[in-house]
């Protein structure tokens, strides 16, 4: 998942800033609402690591293992195929991302039924429908028969869901450390053009447009959207909804600042500014309070 913003040079002066932040805003809203729902459903638990306990430990474990195995397998296939069949490799990567988001939806759905104390065959029906939706859209991506609009919608939804899931389950300090490290790596990769050197400039340019929320003028990497969601979900789950909302606002401010810099440079790592600002509430709460 590439983490940066990119723009077509001929369109830099025409970027609508409000429209640019909409996918970021909607993704984070999905994430923070799911995080708040999860915490509200487990108000009796003081341990965020057990937030999904009531949703059946075996069910949760099975889904996590499935998501992990699918991700590892897809990455292996991606790197194996990329040099020979690049378009298919990218489609597999995108399909895996979407399928992982849909599978994660099953966990939140199971938690909802457990919270409502609903135990009936309708659960199996809902699980079957969600699984079918994930498989259907994954198939459309593989055969390259999905519209750009639908792909963008799925990117927003899946980024928000995955970000909320990991944001809720992982404690604050590992989240802070890993995202700061990832932001640093993001800067190094973009500034040194490491990925372009590995895959080639033309292949790289085409790849990033296919794994980003994008139109003809600009794009935001799905890695960016997922990381923003993780930050806000983690802050909301551990320090409260208000601080989560403040983190959201700081990420939007960081996105505006990144946009202004990107307009001048043409391409910028999407993580560092927004992530550092978005993590400030969690850092202050974890270290100084």
C-alpha cells in the first residue's frame, strides 16, 4: 500500500482542497464510529485487548488468521508476478485489500449481534451475504471490471474498517512507535525514489494510480487512509471520543499542509505531517499525563 499524495502536473493549480480531504474525512469517520461502537459495547471491560471477547474467541481468531494468511499469500503472489504480469499483480493486491476489509466487517457484525444478544440463523445469513459481497468485488477487481468510482468507495470503506480494527486492538505505544517509524520509512522511500528504481518509473506511476483513491488529477494512497484511521480509532478507543475527534481535526490540518507542499513539489509522502499531528493527543496522554 503506497503512502503518498500525487498530482498531475497540469492540474496542480486546479485542486479543490475541500474535495481533496473528503475521502480522508469519510474514512476516518467510519473508523472512529466503529471504534466508539466497540468501546461502548464493552463498557464493562477495562482491557481493550479483550474488546472482541464477547464476539466468540474462535470466530475472531479464525477471521484474524484468515486475514493474515490472505495478506501474506497475496504479497507473495504480488512480488512473484509483478515483473512478469504487473497488471494482474496489482489487481491481486487491490482485491486482497478489499477482501480483508470485508472480512474484518464480519468481526464488527458478530460483535453487534453479541451485544444485542441475538442468537439465530440470521447471523449465518448475514455472514454469507458479507462474504459473498467481498468475494464478488474481489472477483471484479481481478478481472478488471470495476468502475473507478466503486473502487474509490471500497477503498474508503475498507480503509476505515481495517484502520478501526487495528486501532482498537493494538495498545497506544506500539501504534505510536510503528506509525512514526512507518512515516520515516515513507519519507526515505519517496525522497530516494526507491520503489521507482525497483519497478521502473512507468510501472510505478501506473501502479500508484491503481492502489489509491484517485481521479484524473490527484490521488491518496490507501496506506495513508488506513494509517489515518488507525490513529484516530486508537486515540478514541483509549482516550475517549473527544480526543479522537481532536486527532481527526489535526489529521485534516496535516492533510491541508501536505496538500500545499505537494502542489509545489508534485509528490509528497502522505504520512509524516498528518500522522505526527494526529498522534499528538495520544502522545501527550501516554507520556506526559
